[in-house]
């Protein structure tokens, strides 16, 4: 009996990438006045200068963090659908703590990530204690916390000296070092590399990771072997929230230096796509994150130069989601059919 989840072939991930690029080509051919110029902007724009490259890598780093958060939940057999709210919550909490003054960056980041971990852990606890589907509870908690945070940012926490719906900027001493100015790339992007290395070690070289993978592969087997299924439900959800929270903290201390209304920008949702493209393997998350960030940046570059439709980025992302989720559902269906046939 294998104790780790079987590795899947990477063919479907490559197919998703090819399909996304083919979709871009088709949309550009149909909508652009100058398809060749638009395609060149899409493919080369994100790499054309320090500013564009730095922004792409910055986005990829945050997507890698949220992707890692999704993976650790997936490998335990649970699903965190509340990543967007967890990113947002961590960003606001980190901002509030750092605005208090005299607080080190690490404490502000830890406070924000811990708040997100608590939000994720509640869904895991509800799954363990009541049987409530963590997919539903994580989504509902995220949906509930978002308008509360919006209210705080447009009300009590808003910087009254400006017109932006945002908090005041955090002190300069609490901001991360910038790596490719004037882009938004900061040393926070390096956190993603460290997190992915640690995640791989935890999953493949520790008892915790060994048992977590067994629970994710077969909960009945894990319970029969005396493992704490409840522990490996609550803790992975909390860790997933923590990693989403790190991305939210990087938004504040490394990118915007403040919290802005609805500025998470789909990091939670797109982290799911990154994890699916990477097939829940930590070593593939960074390439998947860079690819997804490239799709976003290329579409944005073409749109900003008025060369194509605003919906290009959404269309490309939707195609990626369609292919990777269809493959996951097909494999799960095959597994269910095989189990029914064996019984």
C-alpha cells in the first residue's frame, strides 16, 4: 500500500499552458487591430525591462506563497477555499500592528499571518468537531470577513489626509528591502523560495509530513493506524491560512506599504490554480507561479497599451482553471469508479 499520494503525469499541466497560450492567440487574432504587435507585447512585455520583470517576480512570489498554502491543505485531504479573505485579513492586521509604532517588521508579519492561520484553523476545527465541510466554511468565513475589513479601511482605519481608500503608510523602517527598483520586487519574494524548500522537507522528510500524507491519501487507514485525523485536519488548515497570511503581509511590507480596499487582487483564488498546475508538488509551485504571473502580466501589458480587450486576462486564467480542474475531476472520478469496481 503506497503511503504517499501518487504522482501524476505533467502532461495535463503542459496542456493547460498550451491551451492558455492558444486562447491568447485566438483572442488576439479576433480582437486586436494589429495581432502581431499585440502578441509581441503579450509575450515579451513582462520581460522587457527591470520594472516589468520585477513586478512579475513579485507577483509570482506571492502566488507561490498562496499556492503553497493550498498544497499543504490538499495533501492532508482538505480544501481551503478562503484564501482570499485570509490574505486580506493578514494584510490589514499587519498594517494595524506596524502602524502602532516601534514594532519590528517580523512581529507585524507574524501577527497578520497568525490571524489568517486562526481563520483557516476554525474551518479545520469545524470539520473535525461537527463534520461541516471545510470547503464551505472556509469560503463563508472569508466572505464574511471581507466586508468587515472593507468597512475598517473606508472608516476607522482610513488615512484622512488623502483621497485613497486606504490606511496611512507604515513606517519606512518596517518596509522590506527592494530588489529591482522601481518595481515592486522586494526581499519578500525570497520568502517564497524558503517556504517552498521547508514545505518539501516537511512533507517528505518528517514524521508529520509522512502522517499528513497518509491521512490525505486514506483517512480510514490513518484512523485504523492510530493517527490523529483531527490533528491532521485542523493543523493543515491553520498552516494553509498562515501561508496565505504571509502573502498578505508581503503585500503590505513589501509592495504597497499600506492596506488598500480590495487590494488582494485574486491572490487566494489564483493560488488554487497555481497549486493545481503544480500538481500539489512543492518543487513545481514556483515554476507554476511564474507561469501564471506571466499570463497576468502579459495580458495587462497588452491591455494597458490599448492593443486588446480588457477581458483577455480573465479569459486566459479561466482556460487554465478549466483544464487543470477538469483533469483533477477526471482523475477523482476514475478513482471512485475503480474503488466501486473493486468492491
